[in-house]
C-alpha cells in the first residue's frame, strides 16, 4: 500500500520545465523578459467578456437581457415539436399528392369529355395554388402540373406562369421541373416567351454548361422568333453584348457583320467565345442547335490554331451527335474537309453502326456525301460505310435523303440533286484553314514589295513558330489528295456497290420509274454515271437493265382505271425521255422492243414526250430510227409539236 501511494504522488506531482526549475535557494531560475508587464502577458489572448449587469444603463434605457440557455428538457421538447411539425407537413403533402394523383388518373384519359377535363383541371389548380413551386420539383406531382398546363385555359395558365416566374432559373436545372418549364414554353404567349428569354439574360453560358439547363436554353431558342434567338446568341459572343442590352438589338446576324458594325475587338471576342465553348466541349454537351450555331460562327473568325484545336476535339464519336441540324452538319463537313487523315479516320469509325440512321437524316446525308467525296482511305470507307449501305439499298434508293450518298458517287455535286443551300454547305470552308485564302495572301504580298520587306521579319517569326507544330498543320489540307475519279472508282465499282445498285434497279424497275426519288438513281445508273464510270466493267449489267426498262415499256395499255402505263405516268415518262436523249444505246433497245410500229398509240398525253425525244436526240442514229414512222404522224397532225420547237422541226424535216 505504501509503495502504491508513493507512485500516485509521483504521477500527481507537477512536471516542471527546465526553464522554471527552482534554484538551490528555492527561487525560480527563469529570466524575466525585458519590458514585460502584466499587460504584455495578455497580448494576443482573447479578452474576457464583460459581465452584463441587469437593470438600467447610465442613459436610463433598459439594457438587453441575455437569452438564458435551454435546459436539456426544454431542448427535447423543442426538438419534438419541430419533428411533429415536419411530420404533419409531410403528411399534408402526401395527402395532397394522393389527391392530385387521383385527379390526374381521370384527366389524362383520352376518352374524357372536354368539359369534365376542364373541371378536374380547375380543381387541381385550385388545390395547388400557393404550392406550385414546391409541387413543380416533385417527381410525382410535377406530372400532374404538366398535364394541367397542357389542357388548361389561358387564364389558368397565366396564374401558373405568374407563380413560377420568380423560380424559372432554379427550375431550369431541376431534372423534374425542367419538363414543366418546357411545357410552359410550348404553350406560352408572345409576352410570356419574351419575359422568359429576358429572365435568361446573363445566364445563357452557365446554363449551356449544365446538362439539364442546356435543354431549357435550346427549347427557348427553338420556340423564339428571330430577335429572341439573336438575343440568346449575342450573349455568347462578347461581354459587351452581354452587359448592354441595347447592343443586342442590331439586325446583323453573322458574327463577322456584328464585329464590323459595333467595332468590337476580334481578339477579345475570340477569347470570350473560347472561354464559353471549351467547358461545353469538355462536358460533351453538343446536341443542341444553339451550340452548333455558336461553333459555326466561332470557326468563321478563329485563327488557324484555334480552329484546328476545335476540329480535333470534335473529330470522333462526338460529331455523330451534332450532324442532325443544319449548322451541325456544316461543322461535320468542315471537320471532314480540314481534318487530318487521322481525324478523318476517327470520324468514320465513330459513325460505325450509325451509317443508315445518318443516311436517312436530312442533314446527316450531306455529311456522308462529303465523306464519300473527300476521305482518301477507301478501304476504311468500304468496310464501314459502303457495307452498311449495301444492307438496305432498295430503301435508300427510294428515300429522299438516303439516295444522296449514292447520287454523290454516281454524279458528284450535281445541282439537280442538291439545292443551292446544300451546295453552299458542301462547298463551305474555314477561312483561316482554307488554301485559297493562303494563296490570296501570298499574291497580295508579292504585289506589294514595300509591305513585303517591312513584314519580312514578322513572317520569319511566324515560320519559326509554325515549324514546331508542322506535323499537326501539314495534314490540314482542304479536301482529299487522291484523284476524285480514282476515289469514285474504288468506292463505287471495286467495292461492289455499283453492281448491287444495278441489281436493285433491275429487280425493281417499274417501282423506281414511278417513284419521285428512285427515278433519279435509275437514270444515273442507266446512263453509266458521270464520265461513264460504270461502262468499262459493268457494261453487260447495264444492257440487262436497259432490257428490263424496255420490257416494262413494251407492256400493253391496261384498261384498269387505277393503273397507268409507264409512258403515261408523270414521273416515268419524263425519266424515259431523259434516258432516250442521253443514252443512245437505251434508245435503240427501247425503239426495238416497245415503239417500233406502235408510235401512233403513244402520240397523245405524257407519252408524246417520249416519242418527241427520238427527234430531239443529238445522236444521228437515234433520229434515223424514228424518222420514217414519226414524220407521217407530224404531217397528219397526230403528233403535235410545241410552238417553241415547231420552227426548228420544220427546218430539220425540210432538210431531210
């Protein structure tokens, strides 16, 4: 026990630091600091809080009393009351949700009368009044609100809009409320839509970086008029246009014109747009048309390296999600034209298993046509593009958009098959990466020797800078390096695509002749394609196709009221006429199989155009075939000649 007490005394004894150990006489050996005082000892320490005395102050006013801390019992009671209040709130919300769900099940039926539905909607809106912002973010009740907005009257819709208006920006990023916002935009009046677009001012760039918020901006962009679209776009171009609303009222829509009109600094605009675009591309939010438009405008002013950087980021699977819009398809074609061989390979590989879907799209088909006339790696194109097209050739040939890649190979850049706007898109290029711009700048430099000497040092500096990145920029050539005819030969003939197309045309001759879109593919195939590319290796197949067309034309007139002969049909008669004018071989086969001795039967109506084609042909042998039989019909007035051709025909007849 004694030993235990001694140990406890040693443990309880205070440990003294070496500096504070007592000296031999019992006094402390610690040296006091110079200038130290009691005041210095409290320096840096938190002062004690003065004790507040109750009662009146010296000025005669009542001093504020400190709130006494709650006891454990009071805290328990307060927490219990708070929990009960929350429980009651949840219970009321749950009961409201159940009530709204019952009304929703009734109002969303298709066979319900309009009057009954309007009553249910009015009841639901009345129950939701004052709680609409809370209901809009609920994954259950928000659907009820969407149905109410869809079918309610304009007055009720205005009530909902006024209650939601202060919360639009918060709702734009909510995964449940975003659907309600879209419904509100679809049914909004002009004033409400204008108010909504104005509420987005200053937030467009941040919303476009948000996966959910970007959907709302795109919906507003699609629903808005030209002025509202311009307002949303201009905010992404420059900080000045974002801050000053008056500047966004200009009429110019192209960024180059906006910069010239407002005297903006091009470098400043480029920096601002880069800061807006880069986060969007990094997150992969590239599905929206407003982003496609911004990228198109950005590439129109971007310098060589900025443009190449954007093309590199977009080249690949990301591009497939962009080419469904007009501006998106233009960006896709620019990536194909100005991208390196490696980037083009990424683009084609990214389209794997999506080729048919792209081909049937209005704008995606233009990108495919551009790929077929630009990419030099024909083995890769055959493996990915051609093989997938061959799986459903008949449907592609009969489709308005699906036939475009095939027509581009048969007859490249033909204005008959592409509208002027589409031809503009196919011929589009990036100014800073275009070879034409470089050639013009060189010619102007040669024409001005003074400026050439002055800028000699600057050019040397630029050359030194670009030499470091020579490997990256050398391949940025507009278009492919391979000869276009060689590329077409490899993709169309050597891949087996042409043979498959001829087989499809032979098997479905009559259907293609009567089709508004299929007839053009049939015409190009039957004439051998541009520059006669199909004749050297597939001449026998083409003769079989000519025989198939002539055999359909040789059929007798049907007495059935619903079925027209191919000579009387609007589309087929004009296609056969064009074939007679442009293919002497087909004209000879047709005359021998279908028209020899039967021209008097086809001298009236649409079929007369077919008969006239033999006389209009530039080939002497074709005209000689029909001369003996058609001249008597013209003299007897059975075969009539149009007024604008009558003089020339009489001259030819007299000469003959």
